[in-house]
């Protein structure tokens, strides 16, 4: 009887892991198809909610999320005449972000996530992301299909620009997951597999041509070396790729990090922050509501509620009360599911680096961030279990 129960539990845990693997792969690796991804996330979440029991604290947390977002949406729609479509879109994006975190927290508590599972997931996501970008680049270089047509077809708006050697910058919201993957990958089983992973990650980061992503990627590579307590092939190849890319794209990198165009971009960010600060000062407590933007300063017409200084924008939208509530909900789900051990320190460093991304780009609540935080949580909890076993 006990053996039968253990067998059912093992199959149940394996199924959980398989579902999360497929969900993460579909939602992060290929770009675009936002509606289909959101539907897949909600279906998985709804199935688990209906077919399992939850602790009362989990229910309270989720209702706290809903209330936080509903209050923000009501303030925008009722008191600041924010366009209803913008309110709904922003509300739904933030809700999906938290739903993914709840799925990750649920899986981390219900089943053991092995190093092999995580490495396979990380490898698959990274390679498919790189192949997707290379496909778009090749289509653009050959004139077969323009990147604009591809992006319009899959429903994606990318940051594009020339970066040298005929290459175009392609920055997608999901790119932010790459540093999380580099921080949590163990590897060591196959040098060829590790090399493919590293080259794929480098392709994604280089084509994104984001200064923040460069820095975050290097930081996470360094954190990984300390976390696994050795300098391995991944660490050495990372340094090699950085050196080679630096030599080949020297002029483009110099222009990206120190040029008149870069200064102009930074000036725009500074101006953006000034506008946001003024609005925050006018509505400090309750904010201007979810989906709101500054009428005289919009980053994007399709998603006007997103800014490079996204944390400033969210303080404006939620107010100080709402943003403290929002961050509290975020910290609550992650640290409640995080097991004790030295890995908490590494988790916190990577989390803080990701958190800082909201000061430089709008992707802090993108799907890449949500799934990246889940994978980081799995890795930290797996390391904590190993520590406990050796204690």
C-alpha cells in the first residue's frame, strides 16, 4: 500500500515537472504569440487550482494580489479617465506575471526539481531563443522576409537597430531570462552541450544589444562560478566569448556604451524620470492607476504604460501605498517558497540585480522575468536540499 502511494506520488510529481517544463518552454523560448501564452498559463493554473487543495495563506496571498491590482485599475478608470483598453491590458499583464510566480511556487513546494531537469529546461529555452533570433536575422539579411513582417505576424514589438556586420539589434521582452539561466545552470556532463548553451546565450544577449543585459549576464556568470565553487568550461567560455565579441564588435560596443547617441538615450531616460517624479508628487498616495501614462511623454503608443524607468512608472501608477503592497506580494511568494540555506544569499543577489532592471527597461514584469524567478527559486531550493542532506 505504501509502495503504491509512493508510486502515485512519484508519477504526480513527474507530471508536475513535465507540465511546467512545457509551459516555460512555450512561454519564453519562442517570441510573440502573447494571447496563446497567456491562455496556456491560465489553463494550467486553473486546472491545478480546481484539482488540488491549498493552504489558507496561499489563498490570502492571491486575493491580496487581486485586490492590489483591482484597486489600481479602479483608480485609473474611475478617477483619472485612463483608456479602458490600457487599464485592462496592464492589469492582465501584471496578473499573468503573478500567476506564473504562483505556479512556480506551487511546483517548488509539491515536487523535487532535479539538477538534470533544470539543466535540460535551461538548455532548451536558450537554444530555441537563439535559433529564433538567428532565423529573424537570416530572413532580414537575405531579404526573404523582413523582421517587421515576422514581428507583426507573431504579435511582437522589438527594439531594433543596426549593430554592425549587417546585423540588426533584436531585443525581446523574454531576453531578460538569459542571466537567470546562466546563474542557475550546472552543466559539466557534456562539454559540447555546455558550449552550445554558452554560444546560444551569447547570441541572445549580443543581438539584444542591451547595456543592462550585458552587465546582468556578466554578473550572473560570476555569481554562478561562486555558487558552484569552481571555474568550469562555462566560466572560461563566457570570458572567451566576451573577448571575441568585444574585438569583433568593438566600434559598435563603443558606440553603444559611449557615444552621442547613447548620451541622447540617457538624456531621454533622465527627462522621463523627471516627468514621472512630477506626477508622483501630484498623486503620491494612491497614484494615477494601472494603465496610466504621462500624456506628454509616452515611450510606446501600443503600451504607453511601460517606460524605461519602469519602477518610477509603477510608483506613479500605484502610488506609494500600492507599490509597497505590490512589492510585498512579490517578496511574499518568493521568500515564502524559498528554503533555508546559503543559497538564499545567491538568490537575493540575483533577485536584487533583476529588481534593478526596472530602473532601466520596462521588462521587469515580463514573462521572461516571471519564469526566470521561478527557475532561480528551483535552483536555490535544490541547493538547499543538498545542504540539508549533507548536514
